[in-house]
């Protein structure tokens, strides 16, 4: 049984020993999860056998338009960057990441949806110190990206 105490009062979210997910969905990493000496490596979660599906991408586009048209809600797509060395290794090994980023950019333009961010951290001056590990940006990096929202 999974019992969640939703009114969790976090006294000290720094130097924590367990990861915490706040009520707003924000994740606070445990100290042991933060990599102090990030070494670039290939980002590869679920991309080894990746095969682009035009059918699923169209379904995703329909979903976005459903949210916009039926629920009258603004949709903003956010691409989160990877640590720079990891990004360089990843796109060299697997250029599908660049292809997918371009597909999201085209989707946003075609459907009049704002898109912010990029897998490339250089575009937002996100430094190595602004990552928890080789693939997860800290708040300071994400703030640079989210400041682009109009």
C-alpha cells in the first residue's frame, strides 16, 4: 500500500538523505543523488531501440490541439537540456535527439504553440555546476529557459 502524506512540511530541504517530491511536483534530490564531479556520458534512456512513429506523433499533436481547443488552455512545450559534455557525446552517437528536437520545433510552429529550451545547454548558458548529474538540470538552469516564456 502506498500512503502519501500530502501535507508534508519539509523543514530542511537541503542536506536531505532521501529524495522528496513536493506538492507542486518539484523534485528535491537527496545529497547522494547529486554528482559533484559530473563526467560527460551518453544519454540513452530508452533510445537504443527507438523508432520514430508518425502515428504516435500525430496523436501527440492531436492531444495538444485538444488541450488548446477544447480546454482553452495554453500549451507550452519545454525541452530540458543535458549537461554539455553529455550532450556532445549523445548527439554524436545518436543524432536522433537532434532530429526529435527539430520535430518538436516544427510541431510547435505548425500548431502555434510556444516551445522553450533545448537539449543543448549552451543555448541558455547553463554551466556544468547547474546540473545534478549528466542529464538533470538544476533550478538555476531551468529558470534561464523558463524566462523565455512569453
